């Protein structure tokens, strides 16, 4: 009886022990498994949230880009007049040259060259700008970006067919992309150069940096990008007269006219910065008056940029 009792007790203990061991093993397996599943779930959720954040960030970046485009030149304008190596031709030279003869201004003997330059096109305003230039038989320079719609294709062709200079202004005009690295800049440049060649047959060798060569947005030393252009036989052009049509706030046609005309006398070669963009209607409105006023100046011609143009540059390679 006692033996039986003892034996039963032992069996019960063994059973209990077995149960404890089984439970421990189960717990040892299930807990890490559940933890792993939980982690996988959390990881997936975090990744989804990160992706959503990335999309939001990209959108934000894009809107900042477009915002920066509208005020693009506000920053660099400051540099135009403060940088010591901006090429400024003293008015004295102009007067001396005038005293030496040259009464009738032709492209060969003109004392002063005025370059009308339009950035950021083509746009819905390009045909209007081209019509005005044609009306006055004046040639300008267009620093264009890459656009593949039908109207833009037509505008590139008109620019070339009507004798204007087709310059480049980056394909994307997205600062964070083109100024991210020399490679990114090079790729964007090649894209635009080849696209323009395919569209118009012109291999453009003229460039205007978005924001100018003195922009503060580039993560690459601008001298490296300038050297890159030089290696490809591409000349870059800044400006010495700002029409003011790039500023964020509205500027009237009269304001643009005043900005353009009041400073021409300071320069032997005046390079006027204007914008060819859908929202810049006052630029189109001011253009006829600007052209008329320039044509009335003595010994002054309006010419498109070419290989003989002495470039106005805010940065030198040295
Ligand atoms: Zn631009």
C-alpha cells in the first residue's frame, strides 16, 4: 500500500516535471516566434510609413524647387554687383570710342552690344516674344530647358529658324538634381544638348547656369562645373542687367522697362536677363518699348550671342 502510494506519487512528480519541461520548451519556441512575427509586422509598418514620408518629402522638395525657381535670381542678383570679378566695361571707354568716329551703328562698328536673353523657356509666351522680335527684326538669345510637348518643340524650331541663338539652361532646371554632383550635372547637360540637336539640328555650345554661376544652391564647387563646360567647348553666360522679372512679387511692364533701360549706359556690352515663362506676361508687355528704347541709343545694336561675344561671367575659372 505504502509502496503503491510512493510509486504513484513519484509518477505524478515525473508527470508534473514532464509537463513543466514541455511547457518550457513550448514557451521557448513560441515566445521568440511571436516576438519575431511582431518585429516583422512592426518593420513592415515602419517601412510603409517611411515610404509615405519619402513621397511627402519628395513632394515638398518639388514645391520648394518651384518656389526657388520663381525667386531664382534674387539671391544671385546680390552677387552680381558685389563680386569683384564681374566684368564691367567703364562708360569712359564707350565715350572715347564714340569720340573716335563710328556714327552709324552696324554689328561691326557698334560701340555697344546689347544682348536680350530669355531664360526658362519655351513657354506659352515664346511665340509672342518671337513675334515681337520678328516685328523689330531683332535677334535674341534663348536659354532653354527641356520640354517635349508639341508647342515647345515648335518653339525650339522657331527660335533656330528665325535666327536667334539657342542656349542651354539645363534640362530639368531642378537645382537639387543638377547641382547634386558633377555626374548629375553632366548627365542633365548631355540630355539637353542631344535633345536640342535632335529637335533643331543645332549643337548648342552656350550655357546659362540656373541661378547663374554665382548661385548658392550648388553642392558642387561651381568652378568644377565651369571646367566641365570648358572641356566640352561650351561657354557660359551670366548677365549684368537684371530686368527684375524673376522676383517673386509682381513687377509691372513699366518696372521691367525701367530696370532694363536705366543701366544700359553703364556697360559696353549689356547682357539683359529676362524670363520666358507663362506667368511673365509683363515681360512680353515691356519688350517692344525696351527694344525701341535700345534702338534709339547711339552706336548701339541688339545682337544674339555667338562665338564673338565677350561673355559676362560672375565666376572665373582661375
Ligand atoms: Zn532659370
